[in-house]
C-alpha cells in the first residue's frame, strides 16, 4: 500500500511539472515547427528571478506574478535573438534554430551565474495550506498542499491552452501560421508578432513550473538541463505540438520513473535505461507520438 501510494504521489507531482515544461515545447512547436531548446533554461531564469525578488522582501505571490511576466518577456527576447535573425526559413530543411536556441540557453545560464549566483536556493511555497489543510501522512507517505496545487495547475493550464487553440480566433491564427506562414501573412495575420507571443507564453509556462517546483527541488542551475531533457522526451512521447500529449507524456514518464525506483532498491540505476527504452518504443510504434499528427507538406 505504501509503495503504491508513493508511486501515485511522486508520479502525479513530477508528471505535472514535466507536463508544464513540455507544454512550453509543444506550444512553440505547434506554431513554428521549431523545438525551443532554451525552454529548460527559462525554468532556471524564472527560478532565480523569483528567488532574487523574495530575497529583497517581495511577497512570494507578488514575486510569482512578476516572474511570470518577466519570463514571458524573456521568451519573447529569445525569439527575437535566436529565431528572428534567421528570417523566413523552412524549419525542416534549415536547422540553424537548433544551434541558436541552444546557444542562447547557455548564454542565459552564464548571465544568471554572474548576476545572481549559481548556488541552490529555497523558495517559499505559493500555498502553505488549502482551507486549513497543510499536510497529511497516509500509509507513511506525505501528501502536501503543494502537491495538489502542482497537479491542479498542470491540468488547468492544459485545458486552458486547448480551449485557446481550438475555440478562439487567436487559436485559429496559431494553427494558420503553423500550416502555412506565408499564406497566413497574406490573410492579414501578423505572423512575427504571433510567433513572439508563442515564445512569450512558453516562457510564462516555464515560470509557473519553476516556482511550483522550487519548494520541493530548490532553485538550481542544473534544473534546466534535468527538466529540459526529461520534458522534451515527454513532449515527444505525447506528440510534439499536442497539448494533451504534453500532459500524457509527462505523466507517462514520471509514473514509469516512480515505478522503477520503487520496485527495487537499485532502481535508480536502471531508471535512465527504462526511460529511453520507453522513448524508443513509442517512436518505433508511433513516430509522431501518442497524440501527434504527421506534418504533411502540400505541393
């Protein structure tokens, strides 16, 4: 009973964090067919910005709102620096965006190290209690209010983004740019502004994930590499460009990891092997991911 509950709690919380980061990957990819390899770095930037604010006495809730806004600006700057100078290009044939997004991420990490520091730091939880409830111990497994907030936030954001993409004019514009950027521009859509908005939204999502995760994992420089890689795998498993795929992929990865770690005392040694085996299996059976759709270029 204890092991099962531990798997459920760990899988749900870690899966929700991975889902939030994977949503950023998929949001950008669904509009531009580009994978933003600086997405993990934006988690680090957001975490350290929030820490710097709370260190100056800013309340954690205000720091959260300001960090989300600042991270959205950082996302737009990444698009301005790493993508826009490439001009109009086909992401399938011109893959310079891989180098530019990755390089911008490395530069941003160095800037954080210089301007703030590179040490791990704690961050207060956004919600200490829910209707007076703070923490419960069920079968020796702690369940905290923070865990519930993380899971609910990930699911709520998935639903919100799905509704934005499928039921609003902005969502139609996103899909139009993804299908044919030149034609969308001729139809009066400001594609440059729309792509920048997509990167800004991805940055805001990274901030939400970073601040929710910080009370459990601290604010650390290596969070970007750790979560960035795992969330990318989750996004590919779920299907790049799919909102619900990001969430399903995040939970699939987290529950697989939790099961492997709980099944054996040495399970952590085999966790990377099992994760990549799952990754390769999904790609072999369904190359576009569980919810992904093949990209068809019409001639």
